[in-house]
């Protein structure tokens, strides 16, 4: 009997202690969509940095590039009054949440860290609302990239394509060899991601801005957009029959393994090459979508902090500070495939593609050709982005002729703007 009481007392005491400990030990619950091998490895850098400061990590992974799935889960959590401590977010989604007044305020950390000075203005546009810092930028990615298997391309005598026609000719050569020319993941956000570069290749930054920033009806339905959809149709001719629904990292793996020659994808794809121990310019090539050189369609992953109780604010601040530190920005972005979200970090530890990306980001920023990615929510709010996804995906899947697709795009965007 005594033994039993003794045991249960011990158990109760242990439970009380563990509960007390759980309350005392700060932790952050983080919603994100970094579930591929390289993404998880990059996130580990943050988990470890926080662990060193005694901050625990509660993981909320929801797969799906562009964050569509993650945003659905997030809405449910916030609506039920239980937001996570921080959530990965992109562009206009951040501002939409800010408007609802549910986000925290990182001004103290930002002022102490001089964020106003070191974060590029194009990114601050999405990290600040009403003059307050509401999010901390983790990285800068960009979408108008092509990844190529160098061994396969060399064996077929294919030089890096510089123009759209050269790109098409290169893919035709790969296809004729029996290999897959273009590794594609048939999910709307991936098709839209390739479309960022395609649109640029047709009409450059002015056309891109008129279409995706200004949402100008005549531009959206006009001849250049028809040409963009023609190019999208050309691409469709180079994918394998199993592309539908394929995850982006599986498409990257096809290029890594030499099953396919090219992938058109943001530079998170580079993270997968590095994770598979592949070397840029030796095993793989990185180049801008032919015809889009000089322009960078960027997206920046940010951790958005929600309004939480006072007890949790200290962990939010610690997380924000850790993310913005120079050492973290280097350690994370060299694994993730992206570049730092601050301008005062040297490129020494970055690989050849990373060095190129950093230089191009700087130059595009100086020349007014650093543009927000349509596909990654940095050109227009989610309602418009989703309308674009629908039409681009339907067009890629052969449901519209290029002429119809351009008209449908204009129509769908108009409707989304009215909603
Ligand atoms: C994010 C990247 C991520 C990719 C694929 C994009 O929306 O910005 O960080 O790696 O999706 O998951």
C-alpha cells in the first residue's frame, strides 16, 4: 500500500515538475513548408541556434511550395484563437495578416539590429506594416532560374542556352536522345513558377510589371501574353507523361540523377543539388531563364510573428534576433540555396551559383529590375495569385489555346480583384 502511494506521489510530483518545466522553458511553435531534404537541413541550422539559447522548437510542417497548404492550416489556427509563435510566409500574405491586426511587433529587436539599414527595401516592403516590423526575413530566393545536369548536357554537346530559341533547341536535342528534356512538377504553383521566367523572356521587366503588378487588362489579354502562353505550350512538349502532381524536389531529383536535363525552378532546387553532394559548374549548371537575364524575380521567406502572450514574446524576439544574425544568414542560406536577406554579408562562403545570385540581386536592385515573383506571392495578393495559378495551370495542361489563355487570365484576374 505504502509502495503504491509512494509511487503515485512520485508520479504526481514528476508530472508537476514536468509541467512547471514546460511552462518555464521557452519554446517556439513554427509553421512552415520546409519538408524536403535540403529544406529540413537548413531549418536545422535555426533549431540548433535556438537550442543553444535554451529555446525549444515545436515543429508544424505543412508541405507545398508557395505555402498554399500552410496558409490554409494557418487560417484555421488563427481563427480558433491559437496562432503559432511564428509562421513562414511570403509577400502579400504577410500584409494581408497585418491588416487584420493579429501580428506582433518586432521594433525593439529591429532597432537594436539596425534592420532598416541592412535589409533591402524591396523586402522591407513585406516585413513592415504601418511603420512597424512584423516579420523577420530569412532569405531571398528567386524564381527565374534553370537548373541543368552538366554531365548530360556535355555528353550531348549542348552549350548553355542564352536565348529562348536556343533553350528550345537544346531541349529538342535532349528529347531526341531519349532523355527527358524538362523535369516538371505538375502542380499549379510550380507551373506558375516557371511562368515567371517565361513572361520575362517575352517582354522583359516592363511587360512583367504591367501584367503582374498593374494587372493591366489590355496587357494581360494582349499579344505578348499570347506569346508567353505559346512558350508555355512549347515547354509542355518537353515534359514526361508522369509530370502531373509530382513534387518539385522529385523533379529536381530527376535532373540530379541524369534522367532529365533541365528544371525551371526557384533556387531552393539548388539546395537539393547541394544536399546530394553535387557541385555547381561541375555536376550542375545554374542560369537565368533564357531571355530573362538582368532581371530577378524574387521571393523572400519571412517568419511572421503573431500577437502572443507576454510570456512568449521573449522567445519571439530571440528567434527574430537569431534569424537576422549575419552568421545565421550565411549558415542557413548556403544550405537552402537562397541568398542572405541583408546586404552587409560577404559572399565568400557561397558557391558559384550563390555568388552569381548575390551579384545579380544587387545589380537588379540598382537597375530597377528586382521584381516580386508573381508565382511566389510577391506581385499581387493571394486572390489574384490563385486566379493566375488556375489559368496558367489549365493552359499548361492543354485546356486553353494560347489566345484563350490570355483572355481567361485577364478575366480571372478581374474577377479576383472584385472579390
Ligand atoms: C519557398 C521556398 C521553398 C519552396 C519549396 C517556396 O514557396 O519560398 O523556401 O523551398 O517553396 O518548398
